[in-house]
């Protein structure tokens, strides 16, 4: 039996703004992410795991500031000094689209610290590469078009810009690795990728229309005993109750109000041939509270806004956002100071105003809509509707990308 700790999507520098921690000089929100990472490292050491699998996205982007590299490095070196083999997959936020540029964890390749193994291209790792751990890992980091061409020993120009071709090539790579497996050793498939049918977290607006999709049938191959995924921020098992478990552990902290209701954590798994058991360990993360209200007139306006917020004690140390839809002429009557006073115990309070210049009603009720572009119509729809947990600007940006891509295809 092999015991592993599986986590993903750390994004330790995602929250760069806000109050500073006086001891470290770092944002307190960054310290929240590092606290979760500390819990993961301490659990790996205390539980004496045989292997740590990190399924990608250490940072916000591929050019993290040296301070964040230092903080990530300190935690990884704790695992190294504890003698715990650790597999670090490169995720889409860690990788450069150009093959000649370094990825965000290149220093571990360069310095080769003991027990830390960075995976930047598809490979099959066995006990010899994993410091004697009796397991084999089919490792699939985030694949770029240029990276796929390189892994297939071809030139970048030889790979056509077609997602389907990339999906087929990755499928073929995985099947080739399966043919090389030792049938007597337990096998992990570790990948930073999207899987068709997975429930999407806040990364939804990044992934739609851009991701290469792995098919779940490929991952349910009985040759695998555990599938350790990263990239989607929501914890889920895509093969629940069956073997092998196909697990996204989710991100280690909330990165946005789109994840306000998500539970964050990591996975401990005991892996045997054909019989893997795992448990999800919840992390103690800072709560996000999202509130919404709509007002249409002056009567009891501030009372209604104050009532839309939870009681002061419920907001203690939370990140709170109140979204208000209102006619623009009421804006001078909104007293943000009173709202801030009620939310004084919150870690952060954000007031999101959404003034409207026209009465609310059905979009089709006005002949003016006949002259609007699709994007203008969609923006009007966002204004007329409320979607909890999703920013209208993100949705509008996503729609703009889809419409432009569709026009390019037609052209």
C-alpha cells in the first residue's frame, strides 16, 4: 500500500492587494494561502506519506515575484528535508507558451534538490525516478501546442492549431504509457487538465473554448489505481464509488466570490492495485460572504441595504461583498459609511453598485433593442438579471471572446 498526499491549484500569489502582515510584509490574503500550504506540508510530514503529488498551478502566472518564489520554495524544501518524494506538475498558470522560455518552477530543474521532481512534459516515472517509492506515475502536465509538438519529436510548425488533434495526441500518449506499465506496481495518472463532464469552479471563464478536454473513459482504465487531477478549483470525484477514483482536490484557498460556497482542501489516499481508498481533508479558509439586494425607490432605502447584510458578528474576519441594483437617481442617497460601520468586523467589505438608467422590464418590450449588437443585448440582459457568485464583467468578456472566435471561424 502506497500513501500519497494530493493537492493542486495553490495560486499562492493570487491575492496581492489588501492589508499587509507587519511581520512578513506580505498581504494578509497571501498569508492565508501560505497558511493552507503550511497545513498541507505539515500533514504530509505528520502522516508519513510516501509521496506528495502536486497537480499544477503554484502561482498566478509564469512570472511570479521572487518573494513568492521564496515562500513556495521554503515549503517545498521542508518536504525535501523530510525525505518525502514530491512530484510537481507544471500547470497552465506556471508554463510559458514558448518552448524556449523557463516555466515558473524552473529553478528546481536547475538546482535538482533531493526528492523534488518537476514534470514539464509528459512522461512515465517509476521507482527509480521516484526515490524508490514502489509506484509508477503517468504524468501529464499542462500541454501547450508547442509543447505537444516537442513531446512528439516534431517541430512547432508541424502541429496544426486544432484542439481535437491535441486531444487525440494526448490520448495516444497515455495509451502508449499504459502499454509500458509494470503490471505488479500500483499506478497513478497525474494530470493538469480538464475532463469532460467535470463541474467547473471559478476557472470556468478561463477554460471555456480554450481547454483541451480529456475523456473520462480514458481515465477509467483499470490500469490506473488513482487519478490525481489539477486545474479545476472544485473538489470532486468523477468516478465516485468506483475504481479508480478520478479526483480534483480543488484549489487550496478561495480566489474569488465565484468560489464563495466551495469547500477547500486536499486528499490523502492509500493506493493498492485495484483498491484505492481516500479521504478529503478540509482546510480552514477565510470565508467569503456575498449579498445582493435590489431597491426601486427612496422609501426605507438605507434600511433595506443594511438588512441585506448579515449580522455584524457573522461577518467577522470574512470578505464581504454587497451588490446593489438601483435606479441611478437614487445613488446620492446611498450612505456607504453606514454600510461600512455595520461590516466593521469583516476582513474586507466591498460595495458593488449597479445603477440602471432605464426601468426594469422584459428586453423585448423596447423597439430600441432591434438596433443593438449581440454584445449590447447581452450586456442589457446582465443588467436585467442577477447571477449570484458571477461577475457580469467576466461573463461579458467571455461572451466577447466566444463571439469573436465564432466570427473568425466563419471568416
